[in-house]
């Protein structure tokens, strides 16, 4: 029987992690939690579920490093990358187990993640992610040093017809708070990699690029079919990049990196 380890980076997830840990029962053989020096009791909750806890202070926001540490400490042949706000329904668990028991030539698998916004599932506006979340320990690792992790897989990748629920944002305030946090990091990284940034580029990103993105999400990808939740999701999905570019403009102005 194939052994499956769930890897989960955490920091102060006490308010939501128990639902995720409960849903992993019957699916994984081991849980490895990589804790970034949280203070809200998340580690104590994880230990009640007999999770293996590895403490490592995050470097900037290098989630690639955190996930690789989890992989290194995993005993399973297969790795399941998880987050504290994900729920694994019974049907998905059954299909995941079937895939790793009979993988054929595949060394990694993708499945669908259904995003929940304000506790409602979204079906449109690009809200469903097909992500590589399962891989053989020997055939995959994270590369780079990024806010958004990049998994490099050495071998063929298959698809599992399964849906995992992602409770991404339970309030507008939570979205705005996370947007503010990530935009600080992303704007800093952008200016480190780009010694100069033009006003023309910033204006384009804030206006026409934003309008095109909203049209793509709300009209072409039919975000309107999700009602008010879909409209709010599409608006916030545009505001996020706008905040990032406004911070790039602000910092570039302060650092003398802004050009016409």
C-alpha cells in the first residue's frame, strides 16, 4: 500500500486548521506541519492529530523553502501538498488513493480545487484551479524563492477527476488584509528585479490592463453567473494587482526609480 504524507506550511491557523486535519483522516498516513513560529496554538492542535511538527522561521516569504523542508521530513513515498483552509471530501479522498495505488507511469497528479468565497462555492471567473498537488517524493521539489510556490516535477503528470474545497476568504476584510500583505512583498521584489519602472507601464496596468482583466473574469469566464459573490470576486481580483502597482509607483517614486 502506497504511503502518503501531507505537507502543510502554517503560521497562526488555529481558527481553521482542525477542519482540514479532520478531512485528512482516512487519506494520508502522515502529516508534516512546517510551522513559521506561530503563536496562536496551531502547533498544539496539530500535535493532537499526531502531526510531525517542524519549526522553521520563514525567510521573507519563501514558501518554496517551507514546502521543501516538509518534503525532506516526510516518510511517505507520495507527498500531498495541503493548506490549512482546504477540505478533502470523501469522494476526492477515494479517487486520490486509487490514483497513487495504481499510478501507471505518472509521478505526479493534478486535481481541481473549488474556491469558496464568503462560504459560497464559485464555479466561474477562473475560480477553479487545476493544480499539481500530489507527487512522488523522489521526483518533485520546489524551485526558486517566491511568494507563489513553483513545483518542478521530473516525469509525467496525470489528472485526477476529484474536487477539493478551498475556503480561501471568509470576509472582505480578510481578502484586503491578505492583499495588503502580499502586495508589500510583491512590489518590493519587483523593484529589486527592475531598476527602473516607467509611468506609462504603471498607468497601463492601473487602467486598460485592469479593465481587460475584469472583462476576462466577469464576461468571458462568466463570473456573472455566480451572482453578487461572482461580482465581488471579480472586482477584488482586479483590485489586488492595482494595489500592487500603486505600491510599485509609490516605492519607485521614493527610490528614484521612476522614469517617464
